[in-house]
């Protein structure tokens, strides 16, 4: 009869299991720490928790994915900065960036970066965001609302109000960890990103706060108020993109949109005389800057159509 001592093999097995568990735990801890260190300043707490629980959803190497991209920029920043001491400027900028960032994070966006006085954010990465186009628009509306609150306080302190423009586009872009061996950032690149940036710049042409592309509008449900502006061919692009102004939902804006839609319809039919009267009415009743833009086109009898931009 052969006697087999199972004690030492059993101990070895238990030690091996414990070692594997310890290694797995350390790997998980390091992964969680990496994700926390990397994304804690750029994602809301809820999204960061989702990312830590499902780290496999993060593809640092890069992937093509449909996102909604938001750019915002302060109007007349050079003039603003020249009117302040450096310490004052930094303080005001910090007070500005804080509520703008909160608007992005609270609506499921990832803060990509600050570019001088500009904010760049995107939605639907690294964590999936349901209805990301709507989330980006909710962020934009929240940014304007919070900016108005900040401006009320700044005016009391003797500062000039801050004005911004926001551009949003929805597109398939490349998202991933991009950079050099020394430093990489999780960010997005592609034509859809460039378009969002240029749309933000076009807010100045129409004197509006928020412009969104037709691709974003296509994914918006009920509860959003927007009006058609015109198709624009930006520099470097062959195809025109139809732009819309995103507006706060209230009774005044609803009434303005109804009259504006009528004016634009008449203008498209090249009934310049009637269009002029309607746009004049919009200017008188609502002080509408977009109608000011179109009134000039109507007076010069320019037909509604693709507006080719010659600058970025």
C-alpha cells in the first residue's frame, strides 16, 4: 500500500491560489489608480465609476466612434485680457472655467482640454453616453445659463460681461491615447472635430451663442428648440453643412421661431419684399441678430443658399 501525503501539495495549491489572487488584486488596483489619475479631472464621478468597473470599454490604442464634439470660446478675449492685471485675469478665468466644466461633466461629457480661453469637450467616450447629441446640447444650454449668472456677479464687481460662442457637431471620429512616448492624452481627431471648431467660430457671423450642425439636429428628440440658419461650406470642405441655432426653450423664443420660420420660408421663395418686412418685424419685436444678418441679404437680393466661408 502506497501512502500519499496530501498536506504539502494542498498547501502549495493554496499558496498558488493566494498568489494569483494577490497579483490580480494588485493589477486591478493599479488599473483603477491609473484610470482615476488619468480621468478624474475630466469625467464626472458617475462616469469614472463606470469606467473603473468596466475598464475593457476603454480602448487607449484608438478606435472609430460616433461622438458629439463641443467647442466654446470667449468673444473678444484679447480686449478682455488687456483690461486686467494678470492676477485678475487668471482669477476671472478660473471663475469662468469652473461652471463651464461643471456643465460638461454633469451632462456626461469628457473635458478634453482648455485651449487658452477655449473649452473642448466630447460625449460618448471613454464611456458610452446614451443620446450623446442631446447631452452635448444640454451642456451648451447649461453653459449659457451659468454664464449669465456669472456675468450678473461680474457686473456688480465692475467687470465687463463675458460673451461666448459654442459650436457642436456629431460625427464618427478617432478617439484614443494620442501623443508622444513622453506624453499622451486621451483625445479625438478627425474632420468631425475640425468642423465642430469651425462651427464655433461661425457663431460670430450670426451673432448667436450656440450653433449646431444638421448631424447633431438629426439625433435630437423633443424638448429642444432650434432654428435653421443656412448651409455653409467651410474652408477646406467640399460639401456644405446646414447650421442651426440652438435656443433656450421659453415662450419668447418659441414666438420668435414661429415668425422667423415664416420669414425664412418667404426668403427661400425669393419674395424679397415680404421677407424684408418679416425680418424687420423680427428685429423690432425681438431684437433678433440673425434677422439682421438676413435682412442685409434680402436688401441686396441675394438668394438663400450655400454660404461659402473663406476664412477658418
